[in-house]
């Protein structure tokens, strides 16, 4: 296998098992190559390790590729974009690892090197840098780089990219209290992304636009969101919570309680699995507890377990007498829960964590 075949194989891989095999091939291949071909294989190998979440190996591969391209660029300036590409990959890696100063240096070094070369590369780097600043709430820097990226993106006529940049810039304005500008940008972003037709990007913009809408408009947006596939779990929780509140207003008590349970479980899973802050799942469980009845015991069990094992409250002694408690105990004993749904997923997750905590204590 040569460098071209290796890169082509990477571009056509379909699952992680193929990537693992390809990583082994790449590790051997770099020993046989030198010059630009070695740099290309190392860069691709870094991307494979990145996808496999082997971040130390990815960094090593990217740095080795960077050193090769620096030597080549000293002899021929045509290799400068390759140096910038390695720095961009390192910036993305460091951002994932929350090494934000290292990521910032990698991105800005890449921009300085490129100068006016390669508008496409500059756009990718400016977007990554501006988005990172937005995450860190460095508003002035985020605005500067996202606007520069947006001005470049306009010439690309890529509606998805334009929509994403407008969305990210709107979030920066929203955090800075510039709500009118944020609302305008979000509507522009929605128009751009709708042209592209990509569900997850539209969903992100619709979620951000909610604070700027009245109740009727919010209902329309949430009904629209519900039709999308593969929505993020924190957004699913918000949709179900809104439906619960609506059912409650309409006097549909049991439907409202069922929806509050689903919303609470989804929001808990978003918090437990990804650290996402969605709706207040404790509030959902409290609504069920206050209503009394059969579901109240399940909600109380979930609340007590979360307080004890996720929030560290030693004053709470969870009861396992409810249906939810009995199911969790059964899962801990090794029994299988075949039913599917947010409630069952939450019970499985809690049971898994209890088993893990028990094994760690024994060790």
C-alpha cells in the first residue's frame, strides 16, 4: 500500500474496526516512507487516532507531520499550506483536550503562516478559532474572528457554513445582551440552513431562536423540531417538557405526568452522559411527586438516587420500594430490562453507575 492508497482507504472507511486496522497499516507504512509522502501518511494517521480518541498518538503523528512539512517549506514555499494544515489539526485536538492556550497558538500561527494564501484554509481556521472563543465566552475575540470568517464564507456560497457562522455569532451577541441583533442573525441563519436542508443544523438554530419568540411561535418551532430525526437529547428534553406544560394547562393530568417523567429522564441522561444542562429534571420529578399517585414513588426514587449518587448528598437515603427502585435492584442483580424508553434508559444508567461504584469500593 502506498500513501495515496492509504489516504483513499481512510476516506472510504465505514466503522471503527476498519480504522483500527488501518492505524496498524499506517504505523508500519510511515517507517517505509520519507518526504511529502511520509507527511501525508502521518497527517492521515493523526486523523485516524483522533477518530479513535487516541489523543496522545494523534498529537505525536500531527507533530511528526508538522516537522516534516516545516523542513519542506524551508526549501519550497508551496508547502506552507501543509504546515498550516498540521497546525489546524493540532488546534482542533488541543481544543478537544481543553488545552485552549495551545489551541489558540496553533490556530493563530497557522493564520500568520498562510497570510493571504488559501481562502478555504483561512475560513476553516477562522471558524474554529471564533467558535472556540465563543465557547469560552471571549465575546470580542469571538465576534472578530466569526465576522472575518463570515465575510470569507459569503464568497463560498455554502449555506450550511454561512448558517452555522451566523448562528454562532448570534449566540455571542445573545450572551452580551445584544438580543435584537442576535434575533436578526438567527433568522438569517435559519434561512441559509433551510436552503441546505440539514436537520441537525436547523435544529440548533431553532433551539437558539426560542428565547426571541412568543408562546405561539415557540409552539410552532417545537412542533417543527419534533419532526427532525436524531435530535440531541437535551433538545428532546425541552420539547417534551413544553408538551408536558401544555398538557397540564389543558387539564390532561395523566398525560402531563407521563410527559414530565419522560422530560425529567431525558434531561437527567443529557446531564449524566454528556454534562449538558437542559431543563431542570428535579423540577419535573417534583411535579410528579406533588401530584401523588402511583408515579410519585418512582419520581421520588429517581430524585433521591440522583441527590445521593450524583450530587453527593449524604443526608439522603434512597428507598427502593417503588417500581423504579425494584427495577434498578433487578438490573444490578444482572436481570435484563427489555422495555425501551427514556424512563427505562434512566433506570439502566443509574443501575450501571451503582454497580460501577460498588466494584470500585470493593477494590
